[in-house]
């Protein structure tokens, strides 16, 4: 036997052993043939005479197995690629969500800032008196007691616990709160700075803020939702909580002046 | 040696530039602060308004508001005005923040806030031209675009102008216009005036240059009618149903 022939035979044997090994690795349904025939090729339509010769058949089988192997590898690669794509999609989605959240926060900040500057901030956290909710104020609410009555204070709003729910009430004069809510309008009074927020007046007291009843003549440029209109001696007035206001045009702008 | 040459060349270029700049500055100084043609076009448009017995216009207006942060926001609205000399004025402003109407009939001036259905009346001077000065002094405000509504608007405007020039030509809506720019003490004005036919103001931009953020007020005129039929009823106020009457807070002096 020539060296070349020996080499060719070893190569063939290695090839057969390799294929047999591969066949063991593959699922039975895939490798199950028709009797002793190798399984039908994926290329049947292209090569209908696959069993015309053994070699051709093997050749076909080899190509089939290689194709399956390639596809298996390709499938794993594709799975890996898909996993990568999913990961990237997740990353992109998270980035987009983060960007959206940042944008929203940025927009909210602008809105809050502008609302603070505008006369009637719409959209800031506000619930008119009488509003009832089962969940009540937010987690940041603080307990405030006035005249023995326990209130929950949250972002400018006072809540009372009633049975299984919470109800919004007008701010009790004399209450001390840690901060004025976002969107409050700053005013300058003779006694010092004060803040107005939806019918509630705040002034500084010992490092905190006290709710106070406004003096007559004090003017605000909006009344909160929840005010009522009433006629006193033929004059149209507005009431919010315990405070009565009269409308007045100041430099052409409608405002509300405290009358009692 | 080379450095000396480069230095010399730079010096020469610098001198040339300085000379050129100096010449431009001299030319700029020689140029009249108020270009006669700009003044003529502007005066003609204003004189037409001042001379009209009556007119109406409709405009889209935008007013800047500078927030404490320095950020500017704009409040758009539409403004309709009907004027009949010597003593009739009506306007309607519908904006983002408020809707207002006002009536003046030579006896009283009434302002109605449409959103809240609240109004106030004020005994007014007999003549329109006296109304604005008196309102400003006693109530602290004047109707929108009031400076344009005076009979002597052209004279008053040109008295305030310190400089002015023709910026160029442009189209506002479908009207070819001359674009003019003027400066005053407290405000700068840009005006677009129709180029053909009777001069008509198509747009005004007023810049309040001394105010923080230099806010602007823009009025784009959609329609002008210099021959309207305006009955007395246009200028007579009738309180809407349920309207609440209030007062004007007088200006504290």
C-alpha cells in the first residue's frame, strides 16, 4: 500500500468515525434513516437521485450532516446574536426610558418653575377641600396638630382621617409646617415675606412656616378651585374657607382682595 | 529677518484694517440716524391710521413673559379692535391666560373679564385721545396697542424715534412689505408695512429693551378695514347675565 493510499484510508476512517460521533450527538429523530439509508437530505428536491450511488449518498449525507452542523452552529450563533440584540434592545429601551424620565423631570422642573412664577399655577399638586380618597396623602405627609385635631400635611394640602378614607380640608390657621409647597407665590407684607398657595397663606415662624389668616386688603391673583360665590349687601364676593374676597381690577388684571 | 518681515506685514495689515474700520465708523456717523425713507414710509402708515374716522383690525398677538429664572414664555392671543372717532372704542382679547372685552363710548370705560364674568366701569373722558392718558394715570393700564389708536400717532411715534432704517423686504401673509427698524428710549420697534397700494402695517414687534430679558410684543395684523360701519351698539356695554361688578383699583401714588 502506497503511503498516499494509507493516508487516504486513514482519512476516510477518521471521516467515518467523526460522522458517527456526530450522529451520536444529534437527536435520534434527526439521524434516524430510512433503513440503513442515511437520512434524507435537505437537498432532496435539488438532488432527487441521492441513492443512485453510495458515494453520492454519503456525499449527500456528509453535506446533510455538515449542513445540520452548520445550521446548528448558525442557530447557536443566531441565538447568541438574538440574545445580544435583546440585550441591546433592553439597553436602548432602558436608555430611552431614562432619557424620557430625565426629559419628564426636566420638563416638570421647568413647569414647576414657570408655574411658580405664574399667577395661577395649574397642574401643581392640589386637591380642593372635600376631596376624599382611600389612600390619602403621600408618603411624605407629616402629622400636624392644631387645636387637638390631627391633620396630615402634604405639599400644601391638609388631610383629615375619616373612617377608612382621607378628606381634604382648608388649611387650619395656626398650623406649623416645615416647608411651603412648590408653586407658592411669594408676597411681601409689612410684617415680612409671605407665601400664597391655593387659598392658603404661609409666613415664616421659628425656622418653619405658619398658616395664617390674611389681613383685609391683601390681594391675590387667583382663587383655587372650590371657592363659592355669594352676594353680601348686593356686592358679589367669593369665599374660600374662612376668607372672603372681593374681585378688583389691578392695572387691568383681575385680582381678589381679602375683605375679612 | 523673516520674523521682521512678518511683523512688518502684520503691522501693515493691522494699519489697513484700522484705517478701513475708522473710515466705516466715520461713514456710519455720517449716515443719518433716521433714514428719511424709513421715516416717510412709517409716517405714511401711521398717518393713515390717525386720519381714519373709524377702522377695525384683527391681529394675532404674542407677548413675552420673563420668568424669575430668566426663561421666557410667550402668551399668544387674538385681538380685535373697533374704533370710531372721536369717542368709540371696543376691543376683544382672547388669550391663553384671559379673555377680556372693553367698551368705551365717550362716557365710561368698561372692562369685562370673560372667564370670570367680572366687570368694572370707570367714568372716562369724552374723547378717545384723552382716554389713554387718563387711564394710564389713574388706572395704571391702557387698552392693547393703544399707542397706535391715537389721532396724532404719527407725530407722537416720530418724536420718540431716535434712529431708524430700512432693513429690507419680506412677505407677511401674502403681502409684500418693507421691513423697518426704529429705536426709541425705552423700546425698539420693528414694523412691516405693505409695499404696494395704501400703506398698511402688517406686523409690529416691540422690544422692551430696558426690561429684564428684553421681552417682546408681536402683533401680526390679519385684517384692516378703514371703512367699517360701526353703530353705537358696538360701543355700548350691557352686563352679561350673572356678571359680577367690581372696581378698578386706583393707582397708588
